[in-house]
C-alpha cells in the first residue's frame, strides 16, 4: 500500500462525510422517539430537547393503548409475516431443488417462468387478485395476505436457492441415494441444512417488505380484526392527526418491532446483500 | 428393459410453488390485462375492446390525470437517479476504503431508514417539515437560512420533489449496499497494478473501479425504475389518496388506486383501474426490455 491510500487527512474527511450522513439518516427517527415521551407543551416548546423530569410524559402511549388495538395489529403482522416466510422457504426450496437437481423436459422453461415474477411487480394484478379473493371468500382474512406474499416472494427465493443448491456436492446426495434415502429425505435432511445461510438471506429479504407493506392490507384485508401493524398505525394516525402525543407514540410503537428485528438480523441482511445474492 | 418410471417426486417438489405462483400472480396479472377490455353496463360485464383505453387517452378528464401522473412519475424517477444513486455510490466508495474504522457501524446506521415502513417515514417527515411544529424552520434559522423555508409538502411546486427526496433518503441504503459489495469484489491485484502505473486516489476510482462496477449500476438503475413506477405507499401515507395539493404528487400507483378502489364521491371502477394497470405493466415491461437488451448486453463483465 502506498501513501496515497492511507492519508490521515483523507481518512478524517471520510469520517466527517459518513458521520454527517449518519446523522441525516437517524435524525428523524431520533426526533420522533424523544418527543413521544414528552408533554404536549414540551413537544412544541423544545422539540429537540431530551425528555427530562419536568417534560416527561407517557400520555401519548396511554391514548394509543386505549384507542387502538395495537396488540392485535402486531399479532396479525406477526402471523402474516411468519406464515408467508414459512411458505416461501418451504415451497421455494422444494421448487429450487427440483430445478437444480433433476434433468427433465421443460426444466429451463419452468425456471424462466418462475423468474418472470422477479421483475414484474405483483401489484399490477391487484384488480384481479381482489376479485379472486372476493370470489373465494378470502377477502378480509389473513390468508389472503399470506397467499399474496407467498406468491410475491417465491420467484426470487427459487432463483437464489437454486443457485446455492447447485453448489451442494453430488457425491453427498448420491451417497444418500445408495443408502436408500428417498428424494424427500435427501432434500430435507441433507441439502437444506447445508444451504441454511441462503435460506436466512431469503427470509430476511422477504421479511421487511412484507412487514412494511401498506398496499395489500389496505385493499385485501382492511377489516378491524385483520389490520396489520402498518395499516393499523396509518389509520390510527389519520384519525388522531391533531393529537401529537398519540401520533408520536404510535409512530414509535411502529418503529420498535422493526428496529428489534433489524438489530437481530442486520448482520444476516447485510451479508446477504453484499454476498451478491441479488445479481 | 424396464420403462423409466415416472418421477413423481419432481412433480411433488414443483407443484406447490408453481400452483401458488400461477394462481395468485400470473393468472391475476393476465386477468387484469383482460379485464381492461371490459366495462360494466347495467351491472353486467360486457366486452368493449379498447374502449377503456380510448377513454383513458382520449377523454380530457382522464387523459389529463394520466399524463399528469406519468409525468410526475418520471420526475420522481429522475430525482432518484440523479440524487439517490450518486449519493449511494459515493458513500459506498468511502465505506469500501480498506482501512476505514467503524465501517460496519456506519453501514448499519445508514441502512436504518430503508427498513422502516412508508407510513412511519411519511408521517415523521410530515411532522418535521410542518410549519406548526417548527423543527425545520428553527433549524434553518440556526444556520441563518430562515428565508428559504416554505411548507414544502403543502406547495404544489415543491411537494413532489420533496416527497422524491424523502424517498431518496429512505432508499439510499440499497444502492449503497449493492455498490459496496461490487467494490469489495474488485481484487487487490487490479488496484495494485494501477498503483504501479501511478493511478491512485480519485483517479483510481474513476479509471479502475467505476468501469468495473458499471453492471451493478445497471442493476440499481433498473431496480429504481421498477420500484418507482410501482410506488404508492409513501405518497398515500403522506398526502392521502388524492395526492394533494391539487394532484401535484399524483403518480401512477395512486392514480390506479383511486380509480379502481374509489375515493370520497367517485365510485371505484375496476375496469378503468385495469386499464391503468395495463399501462403501468407496459411501461415497466419497456423499461425492463431496454435494460435487458439495450444496456445489460453492452456492459462488459469482468471475471476475476
């Protein structure tokens, strides 16, 4: 390495730029969080001050707890996200295994067919999806959302997983076959444990868009008992526009679960993106 | 000789994925394209051919809204390409510096807005920019630029650009990560060979790294294009289905939502909604084709 690549001035400049951008990225989240713990007066008088003994107040959270059914919304979001991820991973792994392991007529064609959905957003078909859900009676059930997100996640899942499954050694699978294992056992007992890191990547990629989606909950499941957290907070905030304490608290409560998930999975997510999985 | 047995397991492995994908994604997609050719007369669905498209492009009420939404959508995309992707590339170039400390910390922090929902983002910025709360005017006052403040989200001439910049703020993490990955995959030998020839610092970025990451820049461009022409949530969360003020932030997603789902006094019209969805499908398809056949094939890929 020569001098130009470890110039201390350059390095200081790099930190200044990065710190500036980090502040820009985190500032709005910070402002929302600190103000959610303040009295109404303090919110307006000193929006950038941290809550202290005098200005501390939980009134916003109390309103949210009383008025909105946030636990139900949270539970709905959890059910939808976990179930969709489960189906994306299981169905995706099965299809990816079929495409990467066996030679059969139409293999390439099937791969292309499933890859179509990577580039074409599922939202284009919303009108017909709503009609389908109405005619099957699934509208305003969580199943409608789970099915849509499963279909939305499958193309990329099949694509990524089959790339990784091609790298699993043939000897291992053939050894299993000689020992008399069925093809199903080979997939679920031998291959899946080996591609676990890529399964985690697929899961994290799908998790955030599903959790944050507003479009499909709004159209397919707007009923009170099926609202997801994203839709629930949107509706709640819309109704309480003038109650700043409640709005800020509702926003903070919507931020919290995502941040926890992010802290747990951020290494996985960043490794997934940087491993070039979305090429 | 025994006839090869039919391999049931292949069918079993493929069936669930193909069934769900076909039933919920492909079939509704084509059904939407088909519904665009129908209309409802006296509560009966009748085939009208291209009539809906004639209304969409010919009827001044409709065509004005459509071209407005399309134009706004292009402006939205343009801001992303002009602001989001260069910032993402610049930050990635700084982050990928081999001896930078705390790189992982910066990376995680800058990615935070990307994981938050549009609802949170939309309202958070609405509050911060609001003249009632006064955070934005106070901060501008602190640096002596108070006169620049305007209620940006409430003014027709600024609202769309402001929303586009909010969206840029949210999604800068995506190009950042993809370019970062591409930069890290450039082998050290290539950079050292450049150094031997006297190419270092900024010159190394422009002459060696940038040409090598062009395929990744192509990918982020097409991802941005598809994402922008299918956007809806941020505008809906910040400005509502009417995409105010006076439709100045209306994009194709909100236009389609209003048309097919209805709002306030207008009844929903699934057939006109399908016609707009068909137009969106066409635009996205054209974009993807330009990328696949016009750009991707021309970019030279390097294998290390």
